[in-house]
């Protein structure tokens, strides 16, 4: 798993060794919660396989989630840098393998490794940029451009360039009707702009998928 960690996160031998000494490789089964709304996280996660989701607390249905993390995206980095209670629950959508690093060890690493600090800063800045971009895209008047730009931004956050949100999630993010999302996505699919799989949306030139959740886009 050490080699996979190094490859996925493009780490030096030095930092790979430091992280594996500081953390523990763990596997969580599908449906397992790794954190609950209102808790203050104390562990940094570096996913190696599978999908983690942020589940909205105001929805009762298990398939409602509005953000997902695959291999290559650090999880809980924002809480590491700015401790505060989480606003949503963190759940495994599939079986997940990850490196779990306690915050106390992660903070030690921040003081010892510039590379590790840069890894965190890059991850946080990327997420903040995507959030700002999605807010800006909400003002787009053309529904097709609005939804396409939204999907492109979400795909860029995922190392495999895939969007695991369903139509309802996308509609909520873009403040637009679910029927409009379904109609536009269907049209973009028919023109070959994107590809709709059972559980995710992707673009024609993309590579191998990470393990998809079992939920339908619809």
C-alpha cells in the first residue's frame, strides 16, 4: 500500500515514509460512517481506493450526498488547518481503503516537511477554487452552459475526472430544476459531449473509473 500511496499522491520517498510511520492503513466497509455532523474531526484521511461522501444532514434518504472523494483527494484537510465542528456526515459509499493520520501527527509533519504542507495547501486551494467557481456558475443564464460548466468543475476536483452526483444534487447546487438537469444531460450525452453511466457522469476522453457507488443518477 505504501507504493500505491506514493503513486496516487505523487510523493517523494521521504514523505511517503514519514506518512506511513505517522498513520495507519485502514479499510472501511460500504455504509460505514467516518464522522458525524457536529463532531470536530481529529484525523486526516488519504483515500487509496473507494469513495467517501459528505452526506447532507437535512436529507433522510441514504443516497443523498453532495460531494465525493476518491483516491488522490485528501479528506479533513480544512479541519486540520482550521479546527471546527463538521456540518455534514462523512460516509463510505463503497468499501474504502485509506491512510489515516491523526491530526497531532499531521501537525508535526507540517513543521517537518515543506512537501507535506504544500500538499495540504494545494488540496485546500483547489477545493476553495471549485467552491467559488460553482457559486459564480450559478449566475449563468443559459441552462446548458450552466450545467455543463458545473459538471466540468466538479469533474476537475476528482482525480478520475468523474462526477458522482445525481441529478437532484446537481439541481440543488445550481438552483435549477431536476427536470432541466435531466433534459440537458441527456442532450449533452446524445451529442457526445459527456457520457452518462449508471452511477456517474464522465467525459469521453477519461481513463479507468474508480469503484462507483451503487446509487443511480436518477
